[in-house]
C-alpha cells in the first residue's frame, strides 16, 4: 500500500464514521478493498498490449468528428491533426494521462455518502440507459418517469449501491429535450447519493452542471467533483461530438468524466479479445489526454465495456469468458496507467431474472469486483443486454453486491479470529455452537443475505415455494412502501424546481 | 512454470490429441490452466495460518477412533498416541505430506479421458451423495437407480465434466449393502470417464478396488491410480473408522484418496473463516500423513469444504462471501504445501434451479476455478445444500464450466490476436464484421453456450418465452435420447457382471 492509499483510506474511514446507515447491511459509502489485486498478465504480455495501444495512437490515430473546437485543442497542444484524424505521440498521451488524479472524491449532497473513486476503493451504481422496464407482475413495458422515480428510490435505499448512476430507465413519457431535467431533479431530491449528469447534448450537460451548482454552491463546485458525465466513444477509434462536448462541458467546470469504449468484439473492434482491449485503451486514453488538455487534473475514469458475440446470430452475449477475462486484464492495465477504472457490471442477455441472468451477472460481476473496478455502472438491474431494467433484478443483484463487499474485506487473521480459546472448550468430535468464541463473534461472522433462502424444503414449501424472483418482487414493493425521502433544505429544493420549470418552458418538446 | 509442469503439460497435450470428442464444446480430458494463480494472503498472514495448523496438530491433536490398526500405524511411526488422540510433531506431518505426489494421473478406461490431478490441471466432476433428485416435470423425489444411470450417462456426454464422480444420486431403491455394486457397474459400462469408488465400509471399498482391477488388470493397477475414494473427516479434529479404513484400503493398493473436512463454521469449526480453514488443513494434512505411512507416495488430494450459516436459522448457506474467500485462501495454502486440492463446487441452498441457485453456484464455482482447485466434486447438479441432484442444474452448471475452461486458457496475445492487419481494412467508425481477420478467426473467438439465450425479446417470445430451466429440461432429455454407450470388450463386461451378481447373492439386503 502506498502512503497515498493509506492516507485516502483514513479519509475514507472518517467519512464512513459520520454516515447514516440505511436499512440493511453492510452499509458504507463505498468499498475500501483490502484483498490484493489479481494480475493475470505476465510482464511481457502487458508490454505487448501496451505497444499495441501506442501503435494505434500513433499509426492509426483517433478521429474527432463534428467538433472543430476539439481539433483546435489538439492542435494547440502541438499534435499532428490531419483533417479530423488525431495522431499523437504515445508518450504525449501517456504524459497527459498522468496529469489525471489517481483517485478523487465525488461529493454527495449528504457528505456521509461521498465516494472515493480510484486506488483500492470500489463504487457500485445501477443500470444506465435501458428504454424498457420489467417486473414480475407488470411485465415488460417502456420506462416512464414513475418507474424512473421508483428505481432512484430503491437505489437510494439499497446499501450496497453507493452511487445513483443516472438513467436507471429512460422516462419515455417525457420529451427527450426535457427528461434530463426531471431525472436530475429526482436524483437530487429523492436520494442523497452521488449521481451522474446528462451528456446527450452540450446544453443538457450544462443544465446538469447548473443544477449541481444549485445543490453544492459555486465555491464547493470550483474545488470539488460533485457530478460526472458518462460517455461512450464511437468505436472503432472515433470520438464523436457527443463525447468531446461532454468532456469539454464537464471537465471545463472541473467536474469528472467517464469515457467508455463499448466494443462488441468482431464488430466495433477486432474479433480477438486482446486486440479489442488494446483498442479500447487507445480510445479511452486519447479521451483522457483530451480531458487533461481541457483542464489539467480533471477527474477522469477510464472506461471499458467489452462484449462477446453469438456465432448463431451475431447478437451480443454477456457473462461469457472473453469479457470476464477482459475485466481481469483491464484491471491490471488501468492500475499500471494509474487511472481509475470503470468496467463490467452485472450483465446478461437474459430477458428475465432467471438462472441465465444470475449465472451471467455473477460471473461478470465477480470478475469486475475482483479486478478492482473503481466505478461500476450496471452493477444492478441490467437485463436483456441493457435494453430493460428489471425491478427484481435490481434488488437481487444488490443483494449479491453486499456479499462482494464482505469478500473484499479479506481474511481476518487476528488472534480473535484464530479462536484458540474455543479448542479449550470444544473436544474433537464436539461442536462449537455454544462456545464462548462463537457467542462473542457469530453476529458479525457471516454476510446475511436478504434474498437467499436457506430453509429446508419443507419450510420453503410451507412458505409458498417462492423462488428468488418472487421474493425479490415482494422485497422491492415492501421497500417502496417504507421509503422516506432524505432531508433537504426547502429553499434549495425550490430553487431546483424553479430551474426545471424555467428550462422546461424555454425548451421545445422534442423526441430526439 | 516448473520443468515438471512443462513436462506434464506436454503429456497432457498428447493425451488430448487422441481423445474422441464428445458432442458439444470445448472437449478436452481436463483443463490445463494457463491463467496464473491468485494469492490473496500476504506472507505474514500465510505464516500465521500455518502456525495455527501446526499448533492444532501438536497441541490439540487429531482423534483416530474405532480403528486400532490406524493407531498402530501412527505408533509404528514413533508418534505420540494417547488413547485415541494423535499428537504428532508438525514437522513430521509436513515431511510425510511431502511424500505425496504434487501431481498424478488417474487413468480412465478410455486412455483419452485419463485426468491429471495437481499442478496447473483442473478436473470437474458432478454432485455426489444427494438422496433426492429434482427435475422440472418430475419434481422432487428420492433418487433411484434409474435416475442414477441417467445422471451417469449425462455426465459422460457433457464435455465440460471430466470425471464421473460416484454417487451422482443415492439409488435409494437398492439396499445400501448392494447399491455400490450397481453404481460401480454403471460407471464402468455406461461411461468411459474416470470415477470414484465406495467408501462407506471397508468391504465396499474392496469391492470397488476389485472391480477396478477387472477393468484395468492387476499390473496396470499396481503401477497407476485407476480409482479413488472420497471421504470426509468427522470435524472437529476427528477421523473416524470410515475415513481411516478407506485410506488404508485405497492407498494400501496404490490408489488415491481425497480427504475432505466438511466444516460449517460455528458448528464443526470455530465461527471464524480463518480458524475453520486452519482446522480443515490440520485434519486433511494429518490424513495425508497417515496415507503416506500406509503407502509412501500414495496419491492424495487435500480436500476442503467450508460452509457459512444463516443467523436466522443456523442452516448452512452456500455461495456466500466467507466460503468464496476460503476457496481463494485454500488454493494458495495447498500450492505452498505442494498437494493437489479439492475445494468448492457449484453450491447453493436453493431448492430449485432459479436465480438464487445460479448466483450462489456461480460465485462459488468462479472462486473455485480461479483458486486453481485441481479436483472439483459437486461442480454440476447440486441443489438444496447437497440434498438433491437437479437434472436441469446439472446441464446448466456444465454449460458454465465450459466457459471457465475457455477463461482458464488465458489471453491470446499472439500477433494474429493483435489483428493489426484488420486496421488496414477498417476505418475509424467502420466495422470489423466482414474483415479478413474476423473471417479467419471468428469460429474460435467465442465460447458458444448451449443454454444461454441471446435472442432479442421478440424472437425469444416467439420461441415460447422459455427460461433457462425450461431450455435445460429440453436439453437433457434430448441428450439422453441420443446417448450411445462407449465401446467395451464383452468379456470384461461379463466379468464385471458376474462379480456384481456373485457379491449381490453373497450379501444380505441391508438398509444401513
């Protein structure tokens, strides 16, 4: 552990001590990982992958399209720009990436929920961007503002989700030109966890930043990251205006960005996992360098989203060994770069919260967690390749995230954990159920799942033979029944409301 | 990689080249792991755990009950035996453990299916010992010989299961005194994969060894491991007659044993994970030392089976963070000891093949696989804390095992995988779907799951909205319809049949 890590860990601990604990366990504002990292690549393979990244940056280059200002920024840095193609010296890109913080804090409006992003910390956020929702009784339907608000409330109440994300489902009943305002208002009032802002257009990003300024005040915002934008590149090797403008908007005001190449290997990248990983690194590193040109020291999260393909149909597949391996590999590469990493999630191609959804999500998320991903979008609620947000899936995944939080604490080898005193009480062939060491420690010994059933089959049948999906349905409904909004100054709430009303009356209804 | 590992790897590759490929993919007789191991413990913590193991061996000791011959063997080795308590010098135990092979081969009657156990190889076997079976249409019922035979046939046909295990369900319709004979006959004739033998009584172990001798011949059996017994200790710190007799029977004839402390933390071991791990190591190492006293060089697999507990009911729980962490830890400890390891599996407390079953099994098995477990019993089919074998669960788990096999191949960073030629064909913003590199490589680029559905929601609904459990039901039934027995010399089959008939007429019907 570096001195920097130790210091941040202490800061983290201070933050946690002031936290209100939401219902359920474990509750901490984010994970401070104690388990060591896993490094799957030998040095020579790592060097070869990094050489491929550099080759792409220097020989193929990255396109920055439809944003002349972005090209000007590159040119001012002395970079070779041919038309819209940016071919930069890899050493320059790496030097610029080194200006980004290895770790930074995103403030929440409740300071006890502020999150550290980078180093040994890990932050889980729910699914993002699904146009549909699904629940056990309501079936599959378009997302709307009512569903969106429920999902924000559930995310607020689930202790293993540290961050609100943003578009937990698309509120398709609200015009595209205005829905970001409603989403921001709900995140800012119905939850006090940190969240992201809009990126689909420069003015929507600016609305996000303006509303964050209402919540946090100009001074706090000048000195801290209080909101971030999450954007995709347009793989292969293309950064379109949406991405470069979002970087300019967020980083321009000292806020953070997460830039994520979404690569379906064989389509938006070569069919090999190694080549797709290298390409994703090149794209994200170029954007990180660009962000540092916009504002040196801008908080930046290196994103990675790799999916595999069904040979039968060409459809994307999730939870498969190629993206699972890529999580482990990208973790190691990001650590070497010294950049906070977003990758993985609880991903699946399944349409419902069945066994397929769970197997794929668990393998995807286990590797994401073990790889040390610092910010995990889609860590709960994702169904159907990201097209639908599942209400049951959200609480099921979150239940498993709690178990990962326990796992990342590592093994306690203290003298108390060695329990030598227990062997004075318990003879060979006996049992430890009532011995002193057990009585003193059993309450914190095990992760207590809210949704896993360990009853015997007779009890389980007596209680209705409910499978996990049914139990999850009951749980999220009961949670919403007991929801209470976190406190907020009425004046701030009014100011946010007035902003939303004013912007909504200024903007036309548009569905694009 | 050591020279030994390289040599074995080559041998493995030769073995594989001659294999008949069963239906499905990937097909290899066992996994040769290329991904490096993960070591979660710092040296000082490892040393502390090992000191706890030694403290238990020397200060508390292990009971060997109801088997005077076992105590004689310990005494002849000069060990301090007080009554039935064996307190051995830890250095002696460690020196004896060092006589066990780091890696050995278990021959299958089809040589192409022989497995290497130890080092970087990994072998997956199905669930063992469940008295009940469950399938989607037939529900839950006692296991019987018909179910048993179906499960052996399915295991034979599933390419990701490398080993037959033994009691895939208890054939409860056959007297306990005779059922081992039927089970052995079915394993030896309906499959040609390696398998285990009976251990519940000395004479049943001897029957297993005698029947293996019919299959392999005395000479082959004298020089090779062709069958193994899998036994539990009676934790805490007790080795009963079943275990010590099985070790004497199997190792006495040069065959292998797997000795597995089954510890529910807080009941058969202290409530802490660290203490339970240390106790399990002490028990298994004592048995390994005992096996080496019976026959120096006897193949031995160090077993570990740790489960956590529900605070609500005291019931065992599976797939939870404590046993998941223990898999990673035990992997590291077994490598340091230089002994082949059995741990983990696709474990769950769920009653059906629902999302709970899949989440728990995946987290349990992902850690088992990454931990480098060399022999994995219960890697497919386990339900309800081991009380039931699920037919759907068997094929679902096996499908995931195939993905682990791909994952353990590690990352291909060859020049072909770097795909630089593809970037000459594909412009930024273009796609790789039809480019030369994709066309040359797509067929082997991705693991093709048999049971994961990646159709879009409309196609999926059109095809009947089948969840994974329903698809698995259809798959195992279709598999059984196409089952063909592997070839076997008629004279050997007759000899086995005659042995079974003779022993069955000699033995009384007994239900214990």
